[in-house]
């Protein structure tokens, strides 16, 4: 079995203003695999997701990020999206007055344009949304509402996964996708995510609770602490982490 | 004072502030071109002779000339409003032409007879004459276009079909000749001759514009549309529009504008008067996209417009919808006088300013009758170095029992060099009146921008999408013909506003 990397992070350092948050991240997510990053609040997990997506508040001071072999650090956020990087936000942003359907179409067509493809026809688009929406319990009423405005926690996350399904990215980064979800919503969202697993796609699931990983079972778990990966292992590592707490791993690193 | 003047309140909106245009930096104007066809000009400057020249050119009756001369003499006694904190160079009213008309004496009978340069100009603007559709046998959408190029109606369409219903839709000049009794009955009854400096000037020298009369009980079967263009360098544009909806009638009127580039500033001082009689309804929609000025601070239209509707009869309704994206200076307050009992006024506005544009716009809802209601939704978007002011007045007079108003003013700022201001005047002389005013000011957040970009939208696409969402409440009130155009216009207007 070949393990071509979909995402390769090499010695990544990043700071916001004068504070260094990522302190040499090394990570490889091969195609077809789902990796989890676990770590306590403030360890830099979310920063990693923002830096990958290209948020300009963060300055990369060292390192490389290769997406399917291409260095994306010089790209604008939209170019990274077109290249196949998708970030499911921990706190999806409200876009007042823009119907979810309108937003989906704008995003899809922007990405198609970026790849030099023609705009999707309205019937094809409607079919695609309907198919993807059914799996995620997203009905037409929700699609007519302004994106994320007045959405419940579960609706917001389902809308994120719906976008992910439609945009069909190569590399999905899911930031705390379980936050704000009750157990039923968690199931729906997890099933949605699992349905998108495939040999040509990789995922990086960021969480600090093991419970998400009962539903989205990772191939590899990485422990994140103080701006870097301190431990990697099979999915059982998540259970060990839950039992021991993060303190043990911090200790190892400090030693 | 005519008998329709407002009894106690003085028109206060003339206190409007219009800010200066010091150096204009907007070179994004897509419609910067000039068509070349021959014109017939009045001598430069303004005098009684100019007024007589215009009146003679139009073949007007004596009463009309007298009306104009009266306005001219009143205008001489008025001074240009100086209370505004404006810094635009003084306008030399003697250094302008007050009449310019395309030379062709005969009105074209078909598109083939229309000046190809004219057609080409519309082509560039993306507003083809809908006549083509008619000629091609297209049934829908049916839009009658009374195309105004440099003050003279060049092509009027759908005439016959409208005639069948008894609807009159023609140039004001023609109306003065053909329907003098209607014009005399209504002209100047909503916006009196001496209403304000610019309206008075307009009354003296207006060169053309549209006239529309909807007879009793008739529902106008199509949207009426006029595309205004200013095309001759150094020509002030003084349009006069008079629209009367007789009892129980309905009409939707569209007015859309673009203008080519030029070096001189252009003064535009139009007057629009609407009269809605008992049970009548008028819907008046405008898209204004005049040249905002070039990057060297040259040009740019000064848009000083007086628009007012009179809900003269019971249960009448007037609804203004405007999309303002152009002009260097906009000074415009489409208003409603709610005279008839149970009458209703509405004002929906999108005003976008970029570069160094100054927008001072809003409305007045003057409640005179019982159970009158009004609704104001204003969306101001300021980008670049622009200033965007909503200025509005809602008043209830002593007899206006149960007057109701709801006002919502939302401002959106793009960048940190622009300004948004909201100046509401609320006045009630009747204890039963209920007025509500809501206002918000927001910015496009970095979070929103990042979120949209993460989904693949460019910065400009993201701004356009967010702004389109912001204005959606108003957009929904536009006729279909204007919605698509407006969405495009929003993108064009905000180009270069980020980054």
C-alpha cells in the first residue's frame, strides 16, 4: 500500500503579533487517511487550522506546508480553497441576508472558476445540493435561510459539512466539529463526515474530546502541546490520553 | 404657495448637507465613453432669453412660457444653499448650456431609423431597447422605454398598446402640447415652483422628461421605463417628470441612469412629481449610476434632485425604491406627502458610496391624513474615502390621528476611511402617532471575509456577496428588470474597495 502524503507540514512556525504559537509542527496525513489532533485548549490546534487556511493575522516564520505536493504557504486563502483545502470552522460565521443556497452556489462557482471550469448549471446544482442535503437532514427551508444566521449549533455544523460535501475538497480540516453538538447532532454530522471518506481525500480532525473519535474513527492520533506534535500513535492513543490527561504528555516533552 | 402646499411645516430637507468632492479617485467607471451625434444647442448661459429659447424650441404654449418665466424670476431671488459643508467649486450658472437636443427632427418610426451611435451606446451600457423584443415578437417581459438622451425623447415604445388602455406615456414636452389641461392641473402642485433653489431652476429651464397619466381604474399592464443619459459635455440636465395615477389605478415606473465620462462637472437638477388619487398606487424605482468622477478629481455628476409624491386621495399608496451608486454628490430625498386618509408611503433605499463620493439622501414622510402609515428601509454602504448620510424626516400633523411609521436605517462600512451618518428628524403633533426608528452601523468583519475566502471567493466577490446580503430587504422591492442589474452594479461600484 502506498502512502502518498496529501498534507505534509514541515517544521512549521507561526506567530500572531509577537507571540509564537506554532513552534515547529511536523505532520503528514497520507491520502485516504483520517488523522486526529488532540490537545488542550490553548495548545495551538485552532491556530494550526487557521495557518493552513491562510488567515492573514498569523505570520509564518519558518517551515513548509505541502498540499498534494504543492507548497501552499504563498497562496491566498481563496487559492488554497481552489487547490482543495477546506476548513470546517469551529464557530461558523454568519452572513446576514445571504441565503445558504446562494452562498453554496457562489462558493462552488468561485472554485470552479478558479480551476478554469464552467459554472455549474442550476439543475445540476440543485440536484447536488438536494442529494448532499438529504444525508445531513438539511431541508429546503434551511437552505433558504441566511447562512448561519439564527442556526442552532447542530444546524451550523451540518451546514459546514454540507459545504464540504459540495465543494469536494482533497483535504478537510475539521476544527472542533463536535463543539456545541448534542449526541444526536453529533451522530448526523459524523455520518456526514464518514460518508466523505475516500481514497483520494484526507482529513485532519481537531478536537479535545475523545468522544468525537468514537464516531469518526481516525487512522492516526497526534497529541498537540505547546505548538507542536508531541506524540503520534494509533487510535488507542486517544483513549490513553483520555485516561491519563494531557499532563503526562506535557511532562514527557518537558523532560 | 399653491393649495397643495404643506400647511404648517416648512420643508426642512433643504437643510441637507452635501459634502465636498476634493479629489476624486474613482477610475472604475465602466461607462466612460462618449457617443458622437450632432446636437443643437442654446446659447451658453441663463437669462430670460434662454428660457424663451427653450420654450420656443419646444413649441410651447404661452402659459407654459409664462410659468417658466415666473420660475426664472423667482430663481433670481433665491440663493444656492450654502449651509452645507460643501467644498465643491462654485457652479457658474452662466457657463452652462441649458438646451441640447439630438438634431434629427423626425422621430424614428423603428429601430432602423434610430441613430446607430445611440443604439451602440445602449449596447455598451447593457440596456438594450426592449423594442427589439417587441419586434422579435417577444411577449415578456414588456417594458416600455421612453429613452431620454440629452433631454429629448428619441424613441418611445409601446405607445399604441398603452393608448388602448387610455394610458398616456410621453415626453413632458409632448404632454404640454397635447394634454395641456392635465399638465396645467398638476404641474408644480407637488413640488411648487419656488420649493427650493434647484427645483426652481428646473422649473425655469427643464428641457424634457416624462409624463405619465393612468386613467381611473386602469392597472398599467407593463413596467414603464426611462433610461436617462447625459451625453453632451457641459450640459446641465434638467428633467421634469410628472406622473399621475387617477382613482383606483396602478403603475410601476422604472428610471435608470448611466452617464459617460467627461471633464466638466455636470449639474443634474431634476424634479419628479407623483400624484396618487383615491385608491391609486404608484411604485417608482430608480437605479442611478452616474459618473462619480475620475481619479484626477475631474468630472462627476452633481445630483441635486427633488422627488416628491403626493398621496392625494384616500387609500392611495406611493412607494419609492432607489439604488444610488453614482454621482460625485448626491442630494436627494424622495418623499411622500400622506394627505389622503389611510394613505401609505414607502421608501426603500440602497445608497453605495466609494472613492470620494458624497451621498446625502433619505426621505420625508409627512403624515397629514388620518390612519396614514409609512415605512422606511435605508441601507447605506460606505467604502473608500466616501461619506454616506441618511437624512430623513417623519412628521405627523395635528390632524394625523393614528399615524404610523417604521424606520430602519442600516449602515455598512467597508474599510476605515469612510463615514456613515444617520440624521433622523422625528416630529409629532398628534399624541396618537406611533413612530419607530431603528438604526444599526456595522462593518464587514475580518471573520466574514476570511470565511468567504476560505470557501474560494476572492476578496471582491466576498464583499459583493456580503453587501448583496446586507441590501436584500431592499433588493426584494425592485422589479425583476432591475434586480440583476443592481447586483452587477453593486459589484462594479465596490471594486477596489478592499485590499
